[in-house]
C-alpha cells in the first residue's frame, strides 16, 4: 500500500446468538435497531450469509482460520457434551496454537495493531487472544457467557467496573478508547460482544419500555411459546422443546436496543477521529437466534428453528458491511457467503498476500473464498458451502451435516442418515421436503456432501450402545 492508499482499518463486530430476523433492516417490527439500520443503508446487507456452525465456538474458529470447523477440529461449543441415540464425538477444546489466525496474519503481513474486546470461548488461558496474535485482549477468555451482565461480571480478563455497570456499555467504552488512541497505524478491532447470549439481562428502563410496547401491541396476550417434542438428549430427557413463535420478549428486546446504541457509539468514534472513511466495518452473528430452549428469547421466522439446529434459523445470520468508497450504499446482496470467507476477504482487502498458512498446515486446506470482488464490483461467485455439526446441542436439534448449492439445501441427519432437500428460493421456511420428488438432485447433493465429509476427515457419531435410563432412587 502507498501513503496515498493506506491499508484500511478493520472493525469486526461479532454478536453472540443474534438471529437473522433480529434487526429492523431484516424485518423485525418489535426490536428497535436504528443505528444498525443506518449502517445497513450506508453499505451492503447480505440476505444469504451463514455461520459455519449452529453454535458459537466452531464459527469463531472458522473466522480466525478461514477453515471449516471440521477441518480445524473445533466442532462443538467448547465445554459442550451430550448423548442421545448417538454417542458424542471428540473435538478440540481450544483453537490450536499452530493455526495462523487472522490477527497474526494482519499483524505480521500488514503491520496492523490487533485488539480483541469481548467474548473469545476458544480455549483456556494458554489459547486466549494474546496467544493468537492480538496485542490487546479485553474480556476474552474461556467463558461462553458472562456470569452477569451487571458488574461485578465474573470475567477473568476484565476488571469489574462500578456496581451495576452494564457489560455491553463497558466493552464498547474499551473499544472506543482503543479507536481514539490508535494513531496512524492501521488497526484490527475484533469486537466480539457477549450480548445477546443468555442470561437475558438488560437495563431496567429499557425492559420497562418493551413491556409497555408488548402491551400496546397486544403481544402480552399472545401465546408466544409452543411446547413441542421431547428433547433428544438424555440429560434433558424429561424436558420438551419450547419454540417461540413471535418476537415479544422485553428483556431480549432491551438487550438488542442497548447493543444497537453501543454500535452507534462506536461508529460515532470512527467519525469523530476521522477514521470512518478508511475503515471496513463488519457486523454479523456467530449462529442463529436462541428460539427453542432456555427461555426461547427470540423467534427467527420466517426461517425454521434456531441455534443448535441444522435448519436456516440456526445457520443464517445478519451480515452488514460498510466500506466507504468501495461498497455502494443501500446495496442488497443475495450471494451466499459463509464465515470462513472473512479470512481471505479481509487479508486481500488489507493487501496481505499471498494468504499465509499456519506453520504445520497441510497444503490446500483453506476453505474460505474471498468475496472482495463481490464487494468491489458485484462479481458473484458460485460454489457449494457446507456444515458439519456432529453433536447434540441443548436446543433440540440432532447431529447432522448439510450442503447448500445455489437455491438447493440438503441436510443429512446422522441419527438415521435420512436426508431432507429444500429449495430455499421457493421455501425459505424449509417446510417442504423435496427429497422424494427430486431424487436426482438429492442424490447429487448427498454425494457432494459425502465427498466433502471425507475430504475434511469429518468425525461421524456412532450409535449409542447404551439405552436411555430411567431415574433411579438415590
């Protein structure tokens, strides 16, 4: 890069458990997100962006490495374990240190300042952000969610604030301070908020606002949660799937508005420091919204199901990208992208080429495809994308794998290896399984999926040799 064309700053905002339909610009009429709606209007809004997994840690690993979770070995939220009709499969409980992270590549190849603020959930102390190329780490540790959003937080990598200080406010304060003191050296701010993961806690005045809004709209009279089938996991065998069918939870709505306000504060800091015009801002989520257990705080309709499921409610996520002078305002992009794609896209945008490999990586194992030509000139790419989640989560979904190619999506469920086929252009809610009426398409996509599973050496769960047991006295 020349002095006249400096490397762009990068602000990567990752939200935890934010659903595809949770923003006003994606159709929500209950949650209020004016700052994020303006961010969408200032750049590109993707309608077919996906996380690499329906739970957090695998997606986070894919962003840091540009690889599918199956190839990295982080396939479950770290710490998770469950069995049902199938046994669990082993997985790495940390992001391996020999992976050449996005932060390392930007620091080594582009002289970037690298800062992590917020949730990490990619391993214990020896694999925290500072061991993966980040110069600064604020609040990034092994925790998957905060013990409390109100100080004292109980997060080992950040000092508690005054009693009652709100975590999303505090993390934004930390990010804003870094931006304000950045100087002229390009920076990579990896702002991974803990919000909107459980526990559902928000400032009281905002909760009251949405309680009143729900009453005004009559949503407090709606039976918002429907009881479904028994949970498939043995540790939840006496529980039932609890599906939220309408967005109406005041606490969750308050968390989203507070988050939106804080994103606005960060964008204001970029403007105030004169850095906005040379900063790529990315806003996305690590998986779909939580809609079927633990209070089921959101609804992902028209998408099916949510976090922990192989349907699009668990996989499709909001994605907003602003890059002044490169990405045209008010752009809507229907192209299919997935979270491993951020790695090559951002390295290409930062002119860190050729794309580096980890010291012990096998040749050719990068999975992400750059979508920089799409951002710069609308040049589309066409290729299949894949998922492999061989675990039971806590939300009612079962182990499986999937492939999307064009408008077609095929899901293979490992409990009985049956497949389901959907045309997402005609059936966004995945209500009409076409595997029986389109056997040739189903067979072709299943073969494509099988080839990929073998290529990445994906672990497939085996049948559980032990039957479920009844509770015993004592």
